C-alpha cells in the first residue's frame, strides 16, 4: 500500500475522475461512461453528507469538552448540544414535516439566521462607508449607483423619490447584470485553469497532499 503515499497516484486519480465527469458534458459517449459519471456524482454527494456528520460529531466533542472544563460560554454549549441533537433525532425519527421539527426550525433556526444577517449588515455598512469615499470619478459613479439602488429598495426612499425607481431598475437589469456575467465568466475560466493545474499536479496543496510553504516575504 505504499503507492497511497505517492503524489503520482493521486494525480492519476484526479485525471481519471475529472475526465470521467467532464467528457460526457461535451461529447457523446457510451452509456457505461455516463453511468460512471452518475456514480461518481452520487458518491460525491454521499461523501459530502458524511463530511457534515464528521463536522457535527467534531462540534459535539468540542462543546462537551468546553462544558466539562467550564470554559467561558459553556452554558451556550449546553444549548447548542440540546438543540442540535434534538433537531437530528426528531428529523431522522419522525421526519422534517413533523410539527415539533417545524416548531424548532421556526423558533430557533430562522431567528438565528436573521440575527446573523442583521449583524452582518453593520459590517457591510461600515465597509460601504469606507468604499464610498468620493475621491475620484469612479468612486463617485459607484456612490451614485449605490444610492439609487438603496432608494429603490427602501419603501420610504421609493415614496420620496419615485424617479429613482426606473433608473435603479435599469442599472440593476443592465449594468449590474453585465458586471455579474463578467464575474461569472471569470470564475468559470479560473475554475477550468485550476482544474487543469490540479490534473497536472501543480496544486496538490488544495487537496491536502502537499503542505504549502509560506515564504517570509508573503508573511510580511
């Protein structure tokens, strides 16, 4: 089993799996290769689900250690354990459509998500205030577009400035959409380049096979 320690084995495995998944998208291939592609995709989904379970068990162990050692915030660890395990047991035992499961989701999960997004708003506002310093023509255009979109989204702003809504809709459907497609195309091209580098064995640190060495000038 010494071949499992060699980088070349994983490079070959990456190449074979990548070809088996990508080729059916672009070429007409036999049904056997399509079945292999479906099997690989299903296996990836199963591995992802198992990874979620590993993260859940790791989180449980961390909270148990925190409670045992009475670390700061250990009481919240009890709340996390009780709610998380209750969701898991009820969801597996009686299903996600059960009244108790839906009650826990409406009473704890949804308010928790809303709280997190509400906290993020303050960071976004702070970042926006720093980014919207009008010291050039480009920043002025950015500030003007952001203000128009904010006036459209806010009910009071749309009431006070009804003329801003059509302009904001135009910016959203044309300018913002064009910029979004540019980022999407750039992301797709970057993903293809990254996949090629992975198959060539030049990015093994991304899959945990090679430890990335950070140079001193990067640390500074």
